[in-house]
C-alpha cells in the first residue's frame, strides 16, 4: 500500500469515527426521549481499482425489533385499560365503602339497620324514632349522591371517548402523512430515522386507546390494523366516529340507541358489541 493510500484510509477512518461519535452522542442525549430509537452507522469498504482504500458510511440504521415493538404496543393497550379500570373502581369503592366500619353506603345502611332495630325494640321512645329518621335520611342522601356520582362518571367517560377519538384520528392522519414523506426518501438517512421515530410515536399514541399492529408495505410505508382485523390506515387514514351525549339517564344505553356507538366506516368498534371489529382493550375498552 502506498503512503497516499494509507493516508486516505486513515482519513476515511477518522471521518467515520467522528460520525459514530456524533451518533453515540445523539443516542445518549435522547436516551429518555419518548419514541427515540437508538441509531448506528452503516459502514462499507471503499474500493479503488479493486484495492481497499478506506471505509465510508452509507447511512444510518435504527435498532428496532418489529416483534418486540408489536408486543410492547399490545401491552400498552392492556396497561391503559387496566389503569383506568383500577382508578375508576377505586373511586367507586371509596364512596361505597368496603364494610360497615367505613363512611360509605355500607356504613349508612348498617346505621339504619341498627336504628330500625332499636326503634322496634322501643317504639314508644321519641329519641329512637328520631334517630331512625336521621339514619333513613342519611342512607337516602347517600344513595342520591351515588346516583349523581354514576351520572358524573358516565358523562366524563363519554367526553373522554370523544376526546380520544379526536386524538386517534389526528395520529392516524399523521401516520398517513409520514408514510408519504418516507415513501420518496432514502430511508438510511438521519432525516428518515427521525421521521420513523415520529411515526412510531403516533402509533404509540393510538395503541393507548385500542390495540393495533403495523403492517410493513413497499417503499417504507406501513398500514395500521386493529388486533381484530380492521384497517385504520391502508394507504389513506380512516376516521373513527363518535358522537358524545348531552344527558345520561339510567335507561340510556348504547344497545337501545340512546348513546353513540364507536364506528369506523360501517364497522362497529364499540367494546362488547357483537361485531367482530369490537375493541378488546385500551382506553376505549375501559371507557
């Protein structure tokens, strides 16, 4: 090897080392950035006249595992559903009470039962009758308060479903737009890696509301399909539809048409519906 070849090889090595140092620094700086995926440099041998003349970088690759990513999104849906269900049951449990020793409904019904027994034993006692009336009023007030709580919970859930539909629709549209950008781009560039991170962040947002899978297509694009087999992005993004209610009576349900279904096109995604497309988990499943 001539001195010029040796110097050239050393220069290319130093250049690649600098690029790798920049990538490592970027990885460290973004270690806690949501949706960021570690990058690494793609290296290739440089040949001149059939002889090695150094090394060069041919692009950037993201360290991803499609299987693990899919599993993580499924777990995100399950965790979102479980967390919301747990917090809701905690609110209801704290109001109803766990036993007669607490301050909730069980306690007030227990007090009413005790007051009733005392009044039966001493029907002539004005004090016992007054205590019975107070205990009865307390139980009735608590039942009315719980009824108001249920209505409030239903109202908040309906509003959160509507808000979630807007969030998911915006994320689906973002996936469509990012697909368009990536389709006409060299996907080994740092810019493409950043766009793929953005697309995965959009997918992560969607997966919190309903379980989905990303299906790779030609040209670096992806389709988005629910775990039940409903396409949400197939070239273009579809839109979820939901109409929030204005009032919530005890007899108002989705089944009797008084409350809105969750739809995409003519397919019903409402959790618990007889449709094969019904959502099984995620925030929508809980709400």
